[in-house]
């Protein structure tokens, strides 16, 4: 019995022409974008750039660990966490009612027993457009605006996170509610229940794990965003890091980077713990 040829063991992919064509089209679309943005990664390999980067990275060791500096960094870290948490709580306060209005699952028309009225259509569309408006403006832009209005400090960061994350949370909450099992909430609405009751006793138990997981993930993103907004004067760890980078104090930057990594790891651990409890 002869051994099977390689073509018999590995038949050609019948869709190779389509995949090759799609790859060529993607490359043809990507290349002008890279050229337009002047994407030149080889500049990173320039001798002067590498020498400057090497000197700065070498200054990371050892990380700064004086008592006065660590106390200052811990205060800035606590301010960053407080900024992210306060902003997210305010965002939740706005996102929850907007998500209830925008969700199709929490309406009588969604279960097919009635037609939605003109007022309901206008309210739902207005809620969706408001969510689009809020999440369309990055939190960094909101922070720049509020720094001009409220001055330097964490107030600008809290308001920026609240507005942007209200739009993000409201949109995703509505989608999670709409994708949950509709039987419980539909039965409640069909029997005359209000939206709040249908949400609390029908949709939330089905989607609780996903809602909590996304909320904690957004809290983690808010912590990262708080650090970035510190570079425009919103306070917290980012503002301290900006000052240290301007002074080329690599040891201080290294310490703050380590603390930042620990913050994100802690947020990830909280997310896993909550998902395990709700599983």
C-alpha cells in the first residue's frame, strides 16, 4: 500500500482566492492610512533616539524609595483611585436611567403586545442620542474643558470621567439587557409590571454577572484615564508622573509605574472575585 501524497493529506484550501483577495484589499486600504499618518517606526532605531531612550531607561534603576517621596506618591495614588471611583459612581447614576429608557427589552412594544407611542419613540431616541453625545467626546477633552472652568485639580477629572463613562455604560448596559433572556422581563411587563420591576426581577438576574464584569472593567479603565488626565492638570498620579518626567527623574517614574501596574492588577483581581461570586 503506497503512502498518500502530500496533496491528498493536505488538500488545498478552496477559499484561498477569496482570502488572498481580502488581504490585498485590506493592505491597499491600510497603506494609504499609514502613509497619511507618516508612520515611520524605523525612526525608533535612530542612533540618537536609542541613546536618549537608553539613558532615560537606565535612570529607572533603582526606583525612588525615600519616605517623603513614597508618602507623596501614595497620596497621589489615593487621589487617582478616588477620582476614578467618584467619576464612575456619577456615571452610573446617569447611565442606569438612560439605559432603562434606551433598552428595547424593557418596553411593552418589545414583547409585541402594543405599538410604541410617539412620546416613547422620542424619549428612546433622545436617550440614545444623549449617550452617543456623551461617549463621543473623550474624557481627556472633557478634562481640558473642565480644567479651564473649575481650575486645576481632581474636580475636572471626576466630571470628565462621569460624562464620558455615562455614555459608555448606558450604551453597553442597554445592549446587555436587550441580549439577556427575555422571558422573565416579558412576563412581568405583560402582566402590568413597570420597567423598574421588570429590570430588577427579570433582566438584572439574567445579566448581573456581565453587568458587574463590565462595570469593574470600566472602573479599571477609569483608573487609567485618571492617570492620563493628570497630565493636563487634573491631579492624581498622572500629574506627579508628568512633573517627574519633565525633570527626567527616572527613579521616580519607575516607582509610579510600578504602583500603576499594581493598581490595574488589583482592579483585575476585584473583577475576578465579583464574577466568581455571581457565577
